[in-house]
């Protein structure tokens, strides 16, 4: 095995390790330096163990060519230094059985032929383009029936998702982890198969076809990737060769807060494993980006700033991101990071961590807390909504209302709005306009777009029957129109140019009025919000005297469940002498277009 493997410099070790077809035979390779011996067994041997030999005391065990067929199951048997015999799935296996079964499955790596050349050649990281992501869990967006396992397969999902994404004007899908995992309730964040698409929804080729079809329809596809920890199940990576090969030997740092094992990123072999897995999804499946989970745990020791920076994991993260960007410069790397560590979205060569985007968790928390607050206290909390622009230009931020905000007693996004059932909808409409006009790329979790009221449960599909109720149907139609306006107007795309945004007014504390401007090549947009529970009369602000202004969208229009009649001209008391004077209904937002 190459020296680069042991020093952590390879990004394609999956093409060496695992089971690979050579002619009519398969060669098996596995890394188990602490093992006393290794065998492979499978359907091809009637589950009789076939000894493997170690290559030059390298810790790499290799089989002789074995006559086997695609689709057959197999496992490794590890004989440990303590005299134990443990059966393991292939760490580099490309397909696995459906849980609770755990065999690896022989799969041909290059069997699918993509037809997405045009998409791949024109793809960018979209810094100056629309980026509006629909996050979903593949098993609970929609189901075929009432049972927990009535999942659609990858191809069937493509047929359902593509028209929905296009109708709703999203630019990208983001799947929660699709790598193999044993426990449905982990949502894919505790993996046993880092190179195996979960068999819950079909085969690797079916997943490739989903991505391919999305690309041909002009839709990008992102996947969550988990580089911090892995599942504790005996057949996975834990104590793989009888030693702590992938994890820390010390439980104090080896066990995560989620009850999983933390990767030991100081080992070159572990680095190669993880960065090759990341590269695998981008290279072999044509994913347009990876959202990396729990990045704070790679910056600070166990994510705790008080414990200091973890230099080893930080070095790994920089090297992985730099290598991925060299190989896939147009693929997006997105950090879930709640820390204030600087330079997360700077290139590594300029002293940063090499991500393209960072989730703005501060924006999410401040915004939702503000709308949870009773209106009489919003004057006190007024600047929770202005604070985000104090730090916005430090990173390339993405605004998100993700899956974590609609589970475990947190309530759904709509439920978080203060007040009774009917009072929640106008606040949600106004809040989403605020989110879409605020600088930053966008992400919204499934069900939020129509006002899901039940917290997300991976065992059930979204409550699509809510759309038969007028409030929910109106909210959904409003979100479609809001997404359309965002996608079609460049004023909302050049997020990281300071000349693109200005506060028109952010000092109406007592009235809870905010006004902001976004500047495009041909048009400007001014959004004016009243987040109080009373009509705000005769609010005025200045514009250019020769400006041609119309209302692009009003969150209080009757067609979206509000009480304001739609007009083609400006909804106003007066527009003259460079002033716009508005009456602002309670909990409303007005988006004005100016040429």
C-alpha cells in the first residue's frame, strides 16, 4: 500500500479497498493492522471462510481472485489479538443489506452512465446566483402507504420530487444523509456504511439515476455528510480489527454526545477513509455539494470552545476541503457550524477552512425567538433582527430553517409563531419574506412550506392533507410566489457584495417596523415590515424622485389568506416628491419593486 495512505494524503482509496471486479472474479482488500488474521465469506463460498493474506506486514489483507457474482452478499471475519472472532461489514462496501441485516453486497462501481454533461460543465457554487435549497428526509417526505417502511425508491422519488421542486421554484434538493445506517431514528447521522447508499430506497445505480434526472431537469442535489462520528454497532467500524482503529481509545474523547464513536482524525488511514468517502459522493454520484455535519466538533475539542482548538482535526478539515475543491471546484462545501471561529468560508490557501458556505445559526435562533415572543415585547427585542447584519460579511452565510428546528419538543416553524392558530399564518408569511429578502442563501425543511403543525417524525410522511385547509393552502401558494420572485431577480442573489444591501430604516423600535433594500442590475427592491400586532399608519420613507415603484408582493394579500385587496399599483396613501407613505397591516411585509 502506498505511503500516502498512512500519511493521510489519498482521496480515492475506495478504488483500492473493498471488493472490486476483475474479469470474472472479485478481489477483496481490507485494512486491519491489529488483526491476528482475516477471512472473507459470502454467498459465493456458501458462507465458508476464505483466508486472506497480509501484504508485506502492511496491515492490508488481500484475497486471491474469487469467483463471485454481482449482488452476492459477503462479510469479513476478523480474528483479533484477544482471540475473538468478529464478523464485520466491509468499511469500503458500496452496498449493504437493509437493516437489521448487515452484509455487504457485491456492486460494480462504474456500471451507471450519467447523461448530465451539460449540467456538470455549467455548474457553479452560485455565490452570485439564486440558491434556494429544499431539505428533506427521503423516507418521510412521502410514503407509498401507512407502514413505516412503505418507502419510495430513489427512482420513484425522482419522479415525484422533480415536478414538486420545479413548481415550488427551489434550485436545489438537500438530502439528509443517504449513507447506510442501522437505526432509522438517527436519520442517517450515525453511519455504518460510509460508501454505501442506504438500501432503504434502492441501489447505488438508482441513486445515481435520481441525481442524473435532477440535473437534466435543472435541479442541483446536495447530501449531508458526517465526518465526525460513526455508529457503535458491532459489525461496523467500532474496534474493527480488535483495536480502536478508527476511533479514539480514550472514552472521554472517543464517545460523542450522541452515543456514537468519534473518529480519530490524527491517523492518516482515517483521514484517507473520510476524505475518500467525501470525494466518492461527489465523484461517483455527481452530488453538487456536501453539507458537513457538526463542524464545530472538528474545530474545538468536542465542540467546546472552552477546551480550545483541536489542531489535529482542524488540519484534517483544511486538507480535506482543499483536496475536494481541487478535484471538484464547482461542488459546494457547506458547514454546519455554530461557533464564531473565523475564516470558515475562506479558501484554505488564504488562511480559512475552505468551505463555500456556513449555516447562519445565529440568524435562525434570533429570528425564531423574536417571532415566538409576544408582540408587546418585540420593541424590547427589536435588534434581534438587525444584529445579523452586524456580522454577515464575515462569512458566506446561508439562512436556514432546517430539520433540527422542527423536532424533539421544539415545535414546527409555524407553531413557533406567537398567538393562536389563525394569528400564526400572517406572522409566518411576513417572517419568510424577511428571510428571503435578507442577504444569504436559503434553506427550508420539508413541510415548512405549507405550515406543517406536527413535529417531524421519520416514521411518517408529511401531513399533505393539510393543504385542503385554506390557511395552509394559501401559505403554500404564497411560498411558491415568494420563491419565484427570489429566483427570478438578481437583486437577491449577490448576497456578499456590501453594495447590494442597505437598511432603509432599522430604528423604528416602538413600531416594530423594518425596511431594507436589495440592489440588482436593473431593479431595486425595498421590503417594509410591520412585526407588531397593530396597524401602523402613515409610515414613510424616501426614494428617488423619478423612481417607478410597484408592489411585487404583499404578505397580507387576500389570495394568500390576508385582508388586503390586491392592486396592480402601489398600495399607498401617497407617493410623491420622493416619498412613499404606507399603511402597514399587523404582521405584514410589503415588497416594493423599483426601476
